[in-house]
């Protein structure tokens, strides 16, 4: 007798005794006191995980970044230990819960055709609901609450670390550039004279403040502050024939003999750029191919960027070195939703 292709074929019944040892109940299955003790143990592990997640946040702000412990970074040791133990306790707690408290019985799952019948799908949903009941998730509130609290607390270290990746672009308007600050080569740290630059050349540069020292010989800017300042103040200096440049109104005196200075930070998502086409005067971003015309005020001519590259006004000091005449008049940052509002405030001089 043949079967229709859409008619499920009944599965064969399993053998009565496959040779498995007799199933023995666990101590927590027969002794309510041990079950209660196991429940408290699991909840304690979850609560410890919560405390360790909080400890991560405390250590992040309390431990000095330069402190050491047994030759290691004390901060890294504290952060790694707290978040690692937090994850460990959550895992151990979940395993203990499954081994000691969830319902313990053998189940047989029959094989079925690929196209399940309505009855099979209903049976599957019933098994899901039964698993939920057997886990005790609904009738063990102490475990449920402590586990959910431990999982939620794990989000705190993530929030702390992600927030500290760097300053938010919103309201971060200023860079360290100021009137009279020299432009220096970012490799040698040497100040730049106009005669050092040939037509068609590009130089990666930065402000001289990164090399200044105080009366005691200490660097004026160092550590994390130095890295953050460098990331925003990086510039490129290019030289073109003056007749090729079309300065916008008010920018006629922002260059020196065809030498112009622009931010190295792409206005799309902030990638550093320095891919320079001498003949076309175009600057290309390697990340998403935004292209800026440096002979036309850093105007965007291709790609996803929507704002011109910020230009730094230049002059020459008494010793003949290139200097900035002010900070960037435009915001140096990747684009973000509040940018246009912030630019209007900057134009009004409201940088508080």
C-alpha cells in the first residue's frame, strides 16, 4: 500500500528497554530542605555577579591608570578580574540551577517528517511550555530575580567602557589651535617654513603645543589628554599655485603663498585622510571615498560627506614659520544630528 506524499508516516515505536540504567532521583528532588539550600546557593552566585559588575564600574574610576599590581597594570587586573568572575558566577549559577533544581526526567522525541502536522506543532509548543514549567523559572522568584539582576548588571561595564571611548562630538567645538601657535611636522616635530614646502606637496602636521614643556621640563600636554587633543588637532598642509586657488569670501588671506591648512578629520565619520592628488587638488578619504577639493575651500565633490573640510587660517611669524591665526572657525568632528545647531552657536561666538 502506497502513501500520499503529504500524509505523515507513523514513526516506529522505540524499543521497550534500550539498556539504560535505572533513573535515580537527586537529593534535591526528595528533600525540600536541600532544594531550598540549592536555590539559595544559585541566587548567591547571581548576586555575587551583580556585585562584581558594580565593582568593575567602581574600579574603572577609582584605580589609577598608572598603578601596578604584581608587575601588571592594576586597572587592567581589576577590570579583567571583576568582569571575568561576574561572567563565571553567572555561568556556574546557571549550571547549578539546571543540575540541582530543574525537573530531572528522561524524555523521548519521536522522529517525524519534515513537514510537521498540526498535531506535531501543537505538541512542540506544549513541550516548550512544559520546559518552562519544569525549569522552575516561574515558581522560584529568588532565582529568577537574582539571575535577571545579574544579567542586567552586566550592562553597566559595557556602558562605562563604551561611554569612555572618547568625548562625544556634541559640544566638543574647540581644538588646541590658537592664535600664534606654530604648525609643526607630525613626524619630526620641527616647525615649518613656507620655503620647506614645494608646490604639490602635502605634509601631515600638528600644533607645536604637543612639544612644549613647562618651567620644570614637563610636557604641557601629555597622557590621555595628549592623545585626545592630537586626534582633533591633526592637520594637513598643502601647497598649490596661488592662481589655482578660489578662496571664499573672507578667506582670501587664510593661506601663505599658496599654502593652505585643513583638518585631517573627515567630516563624514571622522576618518584620518591624507590621500592627495596633486594635479586635481583633491583629497580622498580612504574609508568611504569622500573627496574634497582643497583648491575650492575643501568643498565636497564626491562621497557621503556633506560638509566641507574645516580650514585653519595661516600666517607667518617673525621668524618665518607657519602659524595659525585662530582655532578652526568650523567644527572639527564627524557629522552628528546636532551639528547644524552647534555650528550656529559657534558662529555666534557662544562656545561656553
